[in-house]
């Protein structure tokens, strides 16, 4: 298929094995022939001599098709000696920089984006009747924080958050946190 012919010195199979083992460098025409026959980019067969941008693009395409990490692809390519150690280290630096930049972007993102807090949604789902019943039962001593947590679906230490979290309308209506029994959620 690749057009290797037996010679007096060695067979076509021995020549192919030598190329696969890295003992012999394939010529450009052999690389082009391999790329055509195997339906792969030329870079796959000659990454050790390729520009870093081409390697990055090829690794990203390969990893994206298979849903695996680009760093893992670079690691495997180095293990089978398709790319050099210097190329692998440069790829790792690039991937680490990209990861750090993504972490910084997510850390600086406004925390108020994305909707209401968990406890606001929880209050809405539970409804004012259940919240009022649990609040009054806690105030009267009929219900412990542990049992109230089970009823509300939160941990006992977080029972006060859905019960006493006041909205702007409640504050403007004159309710205060100092007398939680007087306001209804």
C-alpha cells in the first residue's frame, strides 16, 4: 500500500518497522502517502518537526473528536515519542495557562449573576403556608431545628435561612428580624 519494495538489504516490512521504531526517518513523499492512505493529517505522522501552532490545532481536533483532554493526548504522544520533550513541556505550559485564565474568569464573574439564591428558590417552592407553620412551631417549641430541617429539606443549622430571610417588600412593610413571630413569609 505504501509502495515499499523489497531490496537486497531488507524487506519492505523491515523498512516499515524501522520507521515505526524511529530508527529511520520517512521521506516527505512517504509521509504524504501515509496521510493519504490513512486519511489523517500530515501532522499526525510528523509532529516532531511540525510548528507548535500546528501541533496545538491537531491535538485540539483529535481530543475534541474523542472528548478527552488535550493534556492527555500530549502525554500519550510523548510516551510513544511522536513529539519531543520540549514540545510536550511547551504544550503543558500552554494548557496550564489556559486553565488558570479560565479559573480567573470564573472567579471574577459577578456572584449575583445567574438568578436567586438557593434559599429564595426554596422559600418559593415550599410556600408561605408551610413556612409559616414551621416558623410558628419553632417559636412555640413544638418543633426542633432538626425536625424543621427535615420538613424544609435543609440542614438543621440552615433552618433560619429560609424562614427568616426577609425580602425588600417585607422590610418596607415594617417587619423586623427582632420579632420573627410577627411576620409571615
